[in-house]
C-alpha cells in the first residue's frame, strides 16, 4: 500500500490486471500512471478507474506488434476510465487497435478535462476508430489528437 503515491511509471516490468487491482486498492491518490505494454483486460482498467478516480494522465500504450492478442482492450475499459476518472487530461491508447468510435463517444460525454488523446490511426494495423469519429471528437472536446501509425 502506498496511499500517498501520486505518480508511477511502470516500464520494463510485467503489468497485469493484478497490478492494476493492487494500485486501485493501495494508491487512491494516484494521479499519473504510465505503463508500457500492460497486459491488462477490461477488468483491470475498470478496477483502476474505480480505485483511482483522481487520475489525470493514463498511458496504456501497447507497442510490440508481435503479440497483438495481448493488447486487447475494449471500449468498455475506456468508457470506465471516462466515467470514473473525471479529471482525466491525457490518455494514451496507442496500439490498442480494438478500440472503436464508442471510445471517442464515451470520452466526449464524460471527460470534459481531456486535452490530449494518443490513439491508433484509423486503419493502422487494424485500428477501428474512424476519421469521422476522430473529427467529431476533436470538434466536441477541443482535445489534441495524436494518431499513431502501425507500430
């Protein structure tokens, strides 16, 4: 438990649902979390969004193309973040190609402080967000959108 922890970067370690659940239970003041290649599911992200509602920056980037099955998060996970982390200003879901325009709609509806979103480019490595969805998101939120080609 680290109740005073506000910022954490987990890079060269295996990050799983169990790690996200432990953070949710033990780090209620967490504001910034950066993970690289976290092998988490919707359940882990949902737990994190419930336990760490003060998150302002969340980096869930997935970069290794050799294991695409391990990168699957659904729109359910990003909707949970949008609903649970009301002060979210930065979200990075680069490489999470299973996300669709439903993610953009949830962020538009619930993340009024969001200023930057990094996500897969439409069509990149199977990216399912659309150009129209991204344009609507930009227009509605004023957020900067950084689209990343296939990784």
